[in-house]
C-alpha cells in the first residue's frame, strides 16, 4: 500500500514541478490504449461506494493503482 501512496506523491511532485515530462507506458499496448484503460479504471472507481465521498486526489490515486495493475508505468521522457 505504501508503494502506491508514494507513487501518487511522486506523480504529484512531478506535475507540480514541471521540470520533467512523464508519460504512461505499457510493455505490450500502444499509447492510445492508455486512455481506454484509464477511463475504464476511473469508471470502476467512481462506482465504488467507499470512494463516492472521496476527494479528487483519492479518486486519482485509486485510478492510478488500477492502471498500474493493468501493466502501465509512469516513465520520465526527455
């Protein structure tokens, strides 16, 4: 569980600093499939009764955990 929290923190720091560009990559799927997987994960998360009262950050972290389980990883791009 701690790994997922730290990933969310790292993601937030990277977005806030703007010093590095990142993208989600998958070893076997094309980049275009990320949006499909993200939307599916987000749709499933929003339906979860435990998260319906959650804030946006909690929903984003849960969605990130879902796409990680699908094999997507956040990589720094130069």
